[in-house]
C-alpha cells in the first residue's frame, strides 16, 4: 500500500506534428484545397477530386447545415450554395 511507483523519466514524449503534411501523412494527396471547383456542380467537383485523390470520402453539405469540427485526412466536404453549386473551395479535413 505504501509502495512507491517509479516513473521512467528517460522515455521521451513524441513531439506533436508541426506542419500540415505531418498531420495528413506522406501517402496523402499533394493537393489539399481545390479553389478551381467553386461554382461547379457536385458531379463535376467529385469527378475532379476523385481523379487527384481516388480514396477521398466526399460529403455534400447543403446550405445552412452544420458539420462537426473533427479532422479526417481522406474527407473532403463540398459546401453548396442555394442553387446547388460549390460555394467555397473544398479542402481536406
């Protein structure tokens, strides 16, 4: 009961990633944001993203909908305007 537990101070804690590339990993797509897709239809945007990032999980977000703030390195959200076109540049996350 009165035993003292020893800790091992020589074990180094891993450092947190400092760059975006460290977060998404080296096997991910080089492109992280698609500015050129703003104003396109969902179908056109999906096709272009899948050409550059075949394993992408694409989520379509309707106007005035909320999304979670978690980060997924294979997810790309397509935010739509009221006419059904891409409203802002899709990005990884």
